[in-house]
C-alpha cells in the first residue's frame, strides 16, 4: 500500500509540475521567435565562449566586441519587436562584456557570464 501511495504522489507531482516546465520553455522559445533570427549573435557568443574556455582572454575580448557592435547595430530593429526579450539578452551581453573587459579578466567568471549570454540567446 505504501508503494502505491508513493507512486501516486510521484505521478501527481510530475503532472502538476509538467505544465509549468512546458510553459517556461514555451515562453523562452517565444521570446527568441519574436526577435527573429539570432543565429549570427549565437555564433559570435559561442565563438567567445570557446576562446574563454581555451583561456585566450584577449581574443575573447575582441570577439565579444564583435558581438557588442552587431548587437548595438541591430537594436533599432530588434528592440521594437520584443522589448522584454531584447532586454534579457542585452543584460546578459553586458555581463559578458564587463567580465572580459575587467582589468584582469577571471576565466571562471567570464565563462559563466558568456555561458549566460549563450543561454539567453538560445533558451
């Protein structure tokens, strides 16, 4: 009997949690869809993350500058499409940029910040 109650509790919890997870994933995907094709930004952010992972902080800082320039140039087009979605990515980009422009960039912090940017671009 205890096993049956445990199984029912697990199944009930799973069913209750599932819509929440599905709705969160849908909302994140919807954010990206509203902004349009972000693949160019994803490529630059991924390149930056690869450079940070290799410890090439100078090259990573140059590559994140490529991201910053492209992002700033696209702002007039992207921002009106989804102000909230744009702001989430912009905040993540600011953190990544700051981490790489620190006087002495910390590889671990930069990796976390740039990973956050990659995730924001591709939830």
